[in-house]
C-alpha cells in the first residue's frame, strides 16, 4: 500500500511515530492496533475473496506495522520478517544464480556469513570493498553485477559511505541498491530520499528498543519492487508473528526520545574514551576527527548511539568485558539498557580472523551500544573496568 497520504507528509517525524494511521482501531476505538491472533480467515463470499485469507500471506496486525515503517522511511511498501537476517536474506533473493553484488567491506558478520556460505552455493557472487573509496566500488563492477549492498555507518568500525554518490552511480548502471539502516533508523537517516531502492532493518535493535523482540523490516522505494518482495515474503514464509508485530509497534512509538537520550550519552562517552590512556582508538561519527564525518552529516540527522573502541589487545578486551557491571555483555544493540559486545567472538565470529583483521576488526575492538542509564554512572563503570 502506497504511503503518499498528504496528511502524513505534513507531520513531523515525532508526530508520525505516534499518529501513523493505525493508532486507533476503527472498529472499537481502542488506543492500539489489535493483535489478530489468527492463522486463517473466513471467506464470506467465494466470489469475492477477503483481503486476508492466511496469515503467512497477510495479517492485519503485521500489515499495520508494515505500513508504519513504510511511512517512517518514506517508501512505497513495507514488509515485516521473523528476524533481521530473514529480512536481509529475502532482499538478497531478489538476485538470481549467476548474479554478482558489491558489498560494504566491514558488513555485519551475519550478512557476511550469508553471502560467503549460503548464497555463494546458489552461484550468487559477492565482492567486498571499502565503500569510503568510490574508486574501489567502481573497480568492483562486473558484467554480471546486479546490486550494491551498503551499510553506513558500518558495523562495527562505523565507516561512512556516501549514499547519494553510490545510489546515483548504481542507478546509471541499472543496479539495485540495498542499505542496512539498523544503526541510524529512519529517525536519523532515510536512504530512500538519497536514491536507495531497498532499506533494511534489524528491528530487534533500536526500533524495538527493549531487547524483547526479534524482527526484521524491509521498505521498498516503489510499488513494483514491493510486489517482488511481497512474492518472496509469501513464498519463503519467514514472516513476523502478530505478538512480535504488536511489541515492535509499541517500541517504535518511543524511538525519537530513546535515540535522543542514548545519542547524548554516546557523544559524552566517545569524548571521554578519546582521552583515556588505555584506549587506542575510538570510532564514533560525532567525533570531530571521525573520517568522512562531513559526508555523514550530509545524509544523516544525528550520529547514533553506538561507540566502538579498541583497547589494544584481546587480553585487555576480555579483562574489560569481565569487569564491567552496568552494560549487558551480549550480542545485539539498540536497547534501553547499554550493551557491550565483542565483535571478534560475537557479531563477527563467522568472519575468518585474517579477513576480520584486514577490515580493522581487531582482537582489542569492543562495541558499546549506549542505553538510557545515567552517563556518569556508565563512565564510572568503564573507568574502573579499564583501570590497570
């Protein structure tokens, strides 16, 4: 369903988060979308099939979420999946055997694993390049290249790709563009406005925001592409359940205030880490010396809530992870509670060590997703954990 309602276009983002067209149930006046816990739907008239017939193909609760994310991203159609990887996998299956895709070099480890251990067996080939260097992107083009997959800021070293530059180049060559927008969310970054065809989210992260739902979302820039994704979603069946759809919508309503609070703290944390003698390097787009910060500011409204930093060695990283008391030491990010991750053994464990190191994902690198705790408490906790 197209999201071109002029009434929505007049509203600011914070208002759209609350007033997205489905916020009041028309039948009862209920203040939230009903959970349609049904697998199938009655056909009252066989000559006029109902809008919904089977929940894999479409469910009213999931559909409300799908329209919600399409509205927020400024796209034509949205689709909800059982996980972020289900969303990414479905998007890649728009490609066919013999096709080639150009991919951000330090992409999320799950995406790397999908491309190098699953899609390669289906004869879908990939080339990983540093997309901060446009010449490398252009050099990776092959006669059978059909798509470009971007992640910006990248995970976990937060490299910045110029979205509009890549999208324009790809469009000239008839290439499909896909972008993982998990770190920024549509609050900070709306890639479709910069020419991207498909936007993908691990909605488990900032969109859900509470570490209690597993979900993935896809938004297409136009209806034609949306019909193709819908066919795949229905055919593969990796759809999001109704309870999870409802939980995700509830989480998304507070996206703006959560992102703002976490980002303020992340900026303070990044500055503090930059001056700590036990920290070798800090990665955060809000830092004045972060590479291509000006590019990020051109395409994004904020810097996000993820700070990565290198403590110099795997031994020091393990020591830090064992000493912190406030953040979860866990996989994932984007929650109300801070989460400290160790990419080498968590998000990028599927990436061979030599490949990982070549991408700057060292044994001493940790990734801090800043939550909503008091920043002074978080800094004190890190200070005692980093103390030699």
